[in-house]
C-alpha cells in the first residue's frame, strides 16, 4: 500500500539511488510486482535475503508483501553455518542473494534470482494487516539472536505516526548506510517511501564512502550509529569541507557519548540532531530527543537540563513507557528499573513465543530511568547490571566517568564473578590518541565522583572495544576474553 500510494502520487520521482543508478517510484513498484510474481510461483512461506543494500533489496521487501509472505533479511556478516541455521528456523523459505553472496546459499532448497523476471499477474493474495510483514533477527549482543515477528499492523502505524504522505521536498535525500537486516534500515525504507523521499544507498559503510556520497548526492538527511559518527567527524574535521547539504542527522543503535554529541554540534552547527531509541521488537523508534531538545540542553546552565544530552528523549505520542522495579511496580521519576513499552507499533513477538503481557506491555530488558519531564535515560541491558554485595550497579555511569578522563577514548565495564561480593567491577579502556593509561589514577578518578563500590578493581587497556555492526557494545565478548585469560 505504501509503495503503491507513492508510485501513484508521483511516479517519476526518484525513489532509490545506488552506485549512480536512479530508480523511480513507478520503476520500484514495477520491480516489486515482478518479484511478487516470482515469489508466488515458488509458493514459499517466507523470503530470506542475503546481501547488501540495493534497489532490488528494497523492491524485494515490497514484493514479498505483495505476494503475502514475510521478508527476512539475513546478516551477511554471519558465518555460513549461522546463516544456514537462521534460514532453517524460518523454513519453508525461498532464499535470495546478491551476486557477492550467491555461493553461500547453495544449501537452500529453493532459491530465486535477483532481479526477478516474472509475470506480475501470478501474484497470489496480498498480505493482510495481521500477517507477518518482516522477520528480523535480533542483534544477539548477549546470546543467540531471536527471530522477531513484525506484522503489517505494527509497521504501518509506525510509518503513519512518523511521516506525512509525500511530505518530502523533491530535493530531499536520505543516506541509508545501515545494513538491510537492521530495523533502522527497514523503518527508513518504509518512512522514506511514504514521504516520497529519495533514498541514497551505500552498499557497505566506510567513513570515506559515506562522506563522499553525502557530498556528491547532496544528502539532506542521514542516520548513523555511534561507531560511524566519530569516524565521519574525523574526516569532516580533517578536510574542512563540511557537509553543506546535510540538514538532519539522527543517531541511535548504541549509547552515544555526550562528548561526541557536543563535537557534532560544534562541527555541524547547521544540522538538526535527533537521538532515536527503539528496538527490533518495537518496529524501530519509540523515543526521540528532538533538535529543540538538543539545543535547549546544550545552552542550559541547569545541570538537570544539560544532562538531557545524554538521554534518548521522550516517548512518541502513540507510545507509553513505564520504568518498573523487580516486582513489576512502576517506580518514581529518577528511580532506575526495567523499561516497559506499549503501543500499536510494539510487537514483542518471536517465532517461539510472545513476550507481551496481558495488558499489552513489552519488557524491553533495557534498564533506565525517567526524569520528572519524561526524558528517558538508558543504563544498559538487564544482563549488564552488576550485583555487588546485593547492590545493583549500572555499568553506564562508571563508563561515563571513565570516558570523561582525558586519557580515555572509550570505556566498558563488566561484572566479574567474585566469591566474596558475588560480582566485582572491572573495566576495559581504550587510550586517547597519544595518551598513557594510569590505572591507579583512573581508579581514583572514579572514586572522586562515585561511591567506592563502583571503583573498578582492575582496569584492562585494549586497542579497541568489541562492537557489532550497529554500534552495540558486546560485553559478552569481553567476559569471554577475560575468562579465557584467567583459565
């Protein structure tokens, strides 16, 4: 429906630009119809896609919907064994790949060429609101990825809440650099199509290619994750040419240090910043820190207001958020707990089960707190909380204190099993360029601001920290590395 409306409203407007090739909205609709015919002819229960960003990947998502089957983009960075296992979980499935990955799908019983060449008249019954629209595997930062089910009735309300039909000016262009298997890529495609915005695709992210394409294609909007943004800023600062066409930059997918936000506002003062927080299971964004919020916080002398630069903003109007304690009771403003969310866009459903309670609330497994004005502050995953002598410690506040020291570029904190306290605090730090880490000085730095229970008992220096491709810190890798060293 979203694509058909856009194609009828402005058929000649460019929908997708990739590697110098433009595809109009009418052309994208025709490609989707051809793919729907091919999908219908193989009578599969789902369509798995293994590949990078491309106009055909966008058409495949809409073609799957037109054929009445869910679209399941697969992480092409996984091993062959992981890919085969994931595809097996959503069988029966037809597997589609780009040319770079076609040798990796030899295990599949049904495959389909890309682009498809089929009679659109072969399409079966299009999807209904209750049908699964997209199957997405979660990022798996703490374990095996789960296959989340996003039904059309979850995805469409998010789009209608976020943008207006054909509201984008003809010169607007959004740079899509997150991979197709991430919820940010899915939501970006859906909202851009409904708004009539041109999508400029990067097949794979490098800071150099991102900056080059942003300039050459006069990109006006973009979404990045924390690990991307710092590299982009380094290039922009080094060459001094800026990003003159860019007007709107959203970030999310992982915790963004306040220092990086401040640096962005300094180097790109003409750009509106938005911090978006959401999950795969919530069809993308559920809270926003708006451009006005950024400017107000940056200019404020009130520490409580200025601290909002480190928040993820307020809930969307259609979304309800509660912070609850371990017994499931809502806590007061400023008190930490688990974040629960409810709304039409919230799925909370997996292939194996639904996590939604009887009243429609979904437990995100993220910890955080709400301030008196409704701004949400994240404190990490539930599994990240360190329990030391019966006291719950948030690794985020310790990481932020460590990262505020001039010798530290990045910091990560984990809980390590301890016979006396249950868990003890240990930290991993990446030195700032040219700096030398003094563990004793860092421990005293933490002690001066936080309680002594939060002082790391050991500080490990590393050249880099492990992140996944969407910027989420992989604490399980740090725990595993440390356990291997101490065996």
